[in-house]
C-alpha cells in the first residue's frame, strides 16, 4: 500500500510538474502575444498620431496659403482701384482744363493734320462751351481747312473727334486716358507699389 501511495504521489507530482510546465509555456505564449499586441497598439497609436499631425500640418499650410492669397488679392484689388481712380481723375482734370490749356492741346492735335484735306471737329458735349472761347477760336483761325460742327456733339464726353473722309480720330479725354492706361498701368504699378 505504501508503494501504491508512493507511486500515486510520484504520478501526482509528475502530473503537477508537467501541468506547471504547460501553464508556464501557455503564460509565456500569452505574454508574448500580449507584448506583441501592445507593440502593435503602440505602433498604431504612433502612426495615428503622425497622421493627425500631418493632417493638422497640411490643414495649417492650406489655411495659411488661403490667407496669403486672400491678402494678396485684397492688396491687388486696392492697388487696382487706386490706379483706376488716378486715371479717372486725370480724365476729369482734362475735362476741366481752362480755355488756354484746351486751346494749346487742340493746336497740338491740329498741327499734325494734313492741311491739304478738309477736316471737321465734333466737340464733346462737355467741351462745347470751350469751343466758343476766344482762345480756342484763335487757335482754329490758324487752320482754315478745319471747321467745327455746330449742330453735333458727342454726348457725355469731354474733348473732341476729328473727322476726315469717313474716318474718326478720337480725342475724347476719357478715351485718351484709357489708351494711356493700357500702356502705362504696368509701369505705374511697378513704380508705385514696390515692396
């Protein structure tokens, strides 16, 4: 019986020892799996954080670029409005020239015309009174082949049109200023708005 008990104790001890080894092996495998999952979680969290940081950085850069574009467009709009205003004021100043300045301008234009041809001047409605001034009449007396249309006027315009043989040469001040604007706007913008 003692032998049986000793054998039982031995079998029990051996079974217990094998069970303990299996438990330790399972624990080791489980710990390895837990560690592997923890590493994956850490890596996943790190990747997610990098994605969030990259997204935030991209959003910030996009927003900063949008703000810079809006600022540039607003400044450009102000500059364009300022240049537009300068040219409008130049045309208005020309429309309000005194009689002598207008006569000098008219003489400069008429001196370039072929004096062997018949020319007609059609005044702008805003300049009709100037054509009645002594200064302008004196300038016109120097050019006998040129006559002023007394019954015509270009509505809403200052300046005049010179006509010959069905061809119109436009010397209305707003048109002249617009032509100058096309030519000089880029240069003026560069000079006026250097950074």
